[in-house]
C-alpha cells in the first residue's frame, strides 16, 4: 500500500532523512521506533507533504505522491495525526472535525453525517463535547479530537505521530481500543512511538530509526524476545556511528 524508497529530506540545507525505505501492506500496522531526534517526525512530515523531500519516491497504492502538496495527499487517502495534537483551540470540537473533512471525497451532507457517526462511535466522549471549545478539553480528549479529525477525510492510511505521549494509562487504553477497532476495518497505520512496551504490543512489525536511517526491521515478537531490549537504541546508535 505504502512504498517509500530512498527518501532524503530535512530542514534548510541539512539532511535529516538518509535514504529511508520502508513498506506497509494494506491493512498492516507498522511501528516506527527510535530515540528522540532520530528523524521519525521528519519522515512523517515528508510522507504527508508538509516537508519537501530532496530525493526518493513515495507511492500510495502504486500512485507516486512524492511531489503532491499535503492537501492532495489527504484527498488520495493518507492522513496525519501530528505530534502535539495541534488543536484549533478557539474552535469547538465540531468545528475541528469539519476542518478534517475539507478534503473528504464527495462531501455531501449524508457523507459528512456518516463520518461524524463513525468518529463519534469510536470516541463517544467527543459526541458529548461537540459544542465545547477544543482548548478546554483534557489532553486525552484533545488527542481523540486529533485522531477523529484525521479520520473525517476517510483515509485508507493513517500516520500516527506519538499518539500516546503524555497520556494517563486509562486514556492510553481507551485510544488503544479505538485504534484496534480501526484496524478491524482494514485501515493501514504507521505508528511513531518511543516506548517499546506500547509499540511492540500494538504492531506486529517494527522498524527502528536512528540518526535518520532505518537500522533494523523485525517482527515485534523478535524484538520483544531480545535480551538487550532495554539498551537497544543505545547499541544501534553506537553501531550506526561506527558505520
């Protein structure tokens, strides 16, 4: 479904991503792991068109979307849930969701109603707070809005950048259940996560990024069975420096 080949990109003149390649099959969830500063969020920005890549190709269902602007990438079926949620705080929950539907294919009244019903079914709490200003919500509720807003465009591929960051365990479980429900619909996901205990129970396969490079690909079961799991990032970073 998603094919990333030799993608380079960064900020100003400096490359952050160094020939990154990965594949995600239809309906698959892939975890993208790595320490702070590894380039994970930069890759998400490149995939979603909010950061220009310098070289390489990105294909979604065979279509080259490498040079498309972000709004057209959304219309093709790929949506990003950014790190930090990025709520429009003065707007209501309903207004934030409507913004997510701007690139919805065939945005008829009935289609919009169907998307609202879908996201409110995943997050019933948002239905209760639809008229509340987004800036007055708890952190967990804002994360639900961020995910629901991305889902309003009816994506086939969802990019999730640290969706569990800073959330209480109860809220983590609630969002985890909602994402599990999404996977049952066939939605493919790329999950950026630092915490191995969360990522390896959520995805069956993982890639580890260090210093802008994919340095390890393995099944979650293989990674979880490693006796050096607690030092994994440090050891991979040291090996990458030597290389």
